[in-house]
């Protein structure tokens, strides 16, 4: 873990706390889910693309959360090194 990991973690925390970005994630997920729910069952390809888009939004959120957590771990590790 490095200072870069700490900086990336802090940036991820800022992004995840940003109301505009949180709103964008929520809006996209809601729109993709509604489109998927109202799509005709026979449109297998279209439904699959909508479901994948919905899943990708969640994966982006998860990735940012992982970067945030890695930054916290790096901070903790570097703090331990400077103390001991």
C-alpha cells in the first residue's frame, strides 16, 4: 500500500459522498430497471442489455467503495509504520 492508494481512497470517498454522483447512480439504476421491467419478454437481447447496464452501475459503485477501503487500509498501515 502506498501514498497513492491513500490519495485514491480519499478521492473515492469524495466521489461517493457527492450528491450529484449519488443521484446519477440512483437515476441510472432506476431508469434501467424500469426499462427492463417494462420491456417485452420476447425482446431477449434488449432486456439483457438493460440488465447488464443496471449491473454495471452497481459495479462502478462497488469499485469506488473498494478503492475507498484500500485507501483506509493503506492509511492504517502507513500510520503503523510511522509509529513503530
